[in-house]
C-alpha cells in the first residue's frame, strides 16, 4: 500500500519561510528510513511538504517528525526575534 500527503504551511514572512526551509532540506537528502520520502518546497510565503510512504504508519511518523522540526524552527525564530538587541532596552 502506498500512502501520500501534502501539507502546506503559510508564514508571516519570506524570511521565516527561508529559515524553516533551510532547516528541513538536509533531512530530505538522507531519509531516516526507506519507508518514507519527503520533498520540501517554498514559494511566496508558503512551505509545501510532500510525503510518500509505504504505509500509513510510516506516513504518520514522517509527518509528525517534520511538523515537530518545523515547530522547533519557528519557536527558535520567535525567541531570536524577541531577544533581538534592537528591541532590548539599554
């Protein structure tokens, strides 16, 4: 059985998209398992994650992994923006 999914996420800026895209790209080059593949693409302010897997369990695992990594990258971006020296009182 083959399982597929496409997830599209919209970001508030192209800069955020670029950071997340660059964080995810290395993961697509060497998949953790042969049971699934992922392609990541960015266009405008949108990130598209295209998943292919041998079964629904592998698909679910791949989706969860990439969404966790995406969430982590977004949280790091937010923390860095909050801690920016420009916004910090002197």
